[in-house]
C-alpha cells in the first residue's frame, strides 16, 4: 500500500472521500503520520508518558484528529502495534458481564481470540524487544497495567491488582506454551477442555478469599 | 555460526589460557568444542534429535568425554545455553519429595531460582529466537517436553502431561510478568505471598480430579 492508495479502514473513517479526493488523501496521510508518531513515542517514552497530545504534536495534527481516527489511546496503541485485537476493549466487554463466572469467560474469550489470530507475531515482536530494551518493556507494561490490570482490579476484592496479575500471568503463559512454543498436548487441546481446567483457577484468583499469610514466612 | 568457527560466546567460556599448558588446555578445548557442537546441533535438529553421539562426532571427541564433562544431556543443554540452573535436575529434586505439597514446593523453588538468577537473558534469547525460527522452538520445546513435562507426568494422574503443562505454562507466565515485563505489584510481591496464592492452584492442577467435560461443548 502506498500513500495514494487508501486502505479499507481509512475508508470507514472518512466516507465522502470520492467527491473530495484531495482532502481524503490528506486524511489518510495524517492517519499514517499519527501511527508512525505513536509507534515511536510509545517505544521512546512508554505507554503512560506518550500522551495523545504529544503524539499529535509529533504527527503535526490536532489532538482531536487522533481521537477522530482512533477514538481511544488504547485503540491507537493496538493499531500502532498491529495487535489482532484491542485487549482493553475485550476486557471491558468481559467485565460488563459481572464477576460471576468471569474466570471462565476470560479464558474462553482469550482462547477464541488467539486461536483465531492469523499470527502471534506482533505480540512476539514486543516480547522480543522488551528484554533488550527497557523502553519497549515500559511500553508494554504500561499498557497492561493501565488498560487491563487496572480495569479488572476495579471489580475484584483486594489485593485487586495482584489478583488481576495472577490471572494475566497465567494467560500469558498459556499463550507462550500453546501458540509460541506449541508444547503438546496443550497446544492442541480443545478450548473447551482448557477452559474447564483453567476457568476455576482464574475465578479463584479473582474472587476467593485471600490466602492466609504463610506461617513459615 | 558454524561448528568450525568459534563465536564470541565460545571465547568467553575460555579463561586466560595463556599460562596454561598441555592436557588441561586440550581438555578445555574439547569441552568448548562440545559446547559449540551442542549449541549448533540443538538449534539445527531440536533437543530430541541432537543425540550425544552426534554432538560428540561433530566435536570430534568420544561420547564418553561428553558424559565426563557434562554427565547428562540435560546438563549439556543447560550449559550450552548458559541457563542459570538445570530445570531437569530441579524438577527431579522436587518430585523426590512426593506429590503432597508439590505445587507449593515447585513455585517456591522456581521463585527462589529466578529471584536469585543474575539475569533472565539466556532464557530470553531462546524465547526471542523461537518464534522466528522453527528449529529454535523445537530445541526448547523438546527439552521442556522430554526433561520436565515427562518427569512430572510420571507422578500425577491422567491426563498427566496436560496437568504438567498447565503448571509449566503458569510458571512461564510468572517468569514473564515478574522478571521480564516486571509488572507491579507482582514483580515485587514477596516469594512467600506469591507461593501462598499460586501453590494451591498448581497443586489442584497436579492432583485434583479432572474437571467434568464442559456441558456446553
């Protein structure tokens, strides 16, 4: 795709482009400049400190245009990194169903998304860069903490963030074993079976009483 | 890198040899050749198919010398990849304590090892290469399946390998969240606290009755 060839997503964002070819092309260019600026600033400053205002300034557009094209910062992040889904939106959707059965819903949804994902490559590019580059780790970590962990933490008891991270770490490990390393039989076990094993575990992390402090500690 | 061309890593393995002479140097050279050959063959053929016999042939030594220096294939793998510990030996030690409380022992030991590890870098080098290189994935996967999962599976009920992998995937996720991405508060939560949360989960995976098949499936 070149700058003169509109892609589908851009068409959705700006419908009456046929009649105004000049302006459309300008819009598509702006959109791409925003994505470039976002990628650079997320990597350079981390998710938290790469503000929409600054991304807009770097892309030489008005902040309103960033929201016009991407609606939320989390979606801008998702598109800049070419993730198959916006985890923040997915999590919000799951949480809207309440805390009962949340563990199993989360794992089912997670399996559904990643089993259908055309590739795990974008996520792996992050993983690959994170350890060698503190800033890449900050980019990823800031997003997870702010858009995923913090949301889950609003609906579960204390220690809410720890509970949410135990869930998150288990899901990351599942992704690694099933889709990256493809360890058998986990890689080809049906989503239903994985969900019946993991669902109750995630639910316990989310809502069971906190364990008593370790007596040997 | 080919087996004939020592790389930088190989250089690091050799301390100042300048003052040293004779048999010691010959032994040290053989040892280094074995490590080079092992690295190349594990990457090229995967853990399972890189036999000690073949590694020895590539290094131009007798297979007995491989065992003399490294005792087991899993330890050769550990040293070739500069891992901080030999997970196979660790697992064997944990399993010798029986299945009661195994979940908590495993997580405590895992935290102890990785919290003390000088760096997670060698493990990450594997992760980084795995997704782009099928052979690297096979190298890592073969080791995990053969030396870790298969051992745990000998002491737990069916589906034994799935149980072992659920445990393993959770631990991999913990490593990622705590040591690679350093997501707070999980990254700085005390090992005791993490163990009291995760221990029962791992124990359930290992020894609880298998969940009933999902009725909606």
